[in-house]
C-alpha cells in the first residue's frame, strides 16, 4: 500500500518526465565541472563519450563501454538504481505480467514496458555521458601530470596513497576510474542503511543527497592529495 504508489510516483517524476531528463543531464554537468572537466574545446572526449553510450538509437557493440562497466564507471545512476530497487521490492514486473491477460490491457502494458525500458536507458545514458567524459579527462590529466613530474611509462613510482605502482595504461585506467567512482555519485557506494530507507513511507531519493555529501568530501580530499603530492 505504501511502496507501490511510492515507486510509481518516483518513476513518473524521473524516468517518465521529459523535464527531469533534461535536469538529469544538466545537473550531471556540475559533477564533471566540480572535478575540473568542462566540454568546451574538448571535442575529442565529447565524441568518445557520446559514441560509447548505450541507448535506443545509438546502441552498438562497444568494447569500450564494456570495459567501463568492468571498471565500475558507468550504469551507476543513483536515482535510477534506487527506483529499480524499489520496484523490485514490490515485484513490479511480476504484477504487470499477471495483469497482462486482456487483449487491450495487454497491448497497453506491453507499450508501458517498452516506454519504461527506453526511458531507463536514456536516463542512464545521460548520467553515463558525463561519467565517461570525466573518466577520459582524469586519465589524460594523470598521464600529463606524471609526465610533467618526470615519471615515464613503465617506470615504478609511489602514488598519492603511498603505494608502489608501475606507470602504464592499465594503472591510468584504474586510477581514473577510481577518481570517477569516488568523486561522482555512484549507487554502488551507497550504504545498505541508506538504500534501505527507500522502503520508508517518507523521504524520496535519499541515496542522492548521501552521495553528494560523500563525493563533495572526496573531491576536497583528492584536491589536497594532488596539491601536496610530490615524487
């Protein structure tokens, strides 16, 4: 009685609302900017991020996106994942299937499923675009910074966390991915307690403000580490 209408309400306010899609894309820009990455003049990374997206109309077999999935960079939109968990709590999909008996109702529900699936893809893609853009920016920034510090590819060095590393492409990928995961809202890093609050009758999207607090603190901590780091 509580969770079903709450889930439907949240779905209608996010993935099924065109203006929210626009806000989702624009607000994600702020997290890229907070980490020092803006698209102006950076056409190469903009194109690479756009070409990697997976949604209806431009979905393709993309090894780069699969690599980003393995690194934990993409498909981690906080609002989208929280709604998905809430709908799973109430067996939303099973309910639709049970109702799918009458011909007219069946056609309507089939269309609703397609609309929901397509809206979810685009909502995720809007978030993914800026995460991929930030990832590419961080990877380039790290490579340039280490090169300027006199650390060449294949050379051993001590990173900002005091761990010995070998500077290579694999290290740059992992380091850039870690920065994105720590400094941009990511549902995988939301605590079980905060996730569990989705089932409360009050409070909407509590995971997102929790992630803003976590990432804001991490951005400052990262900045201080980078400023004080010396080889």
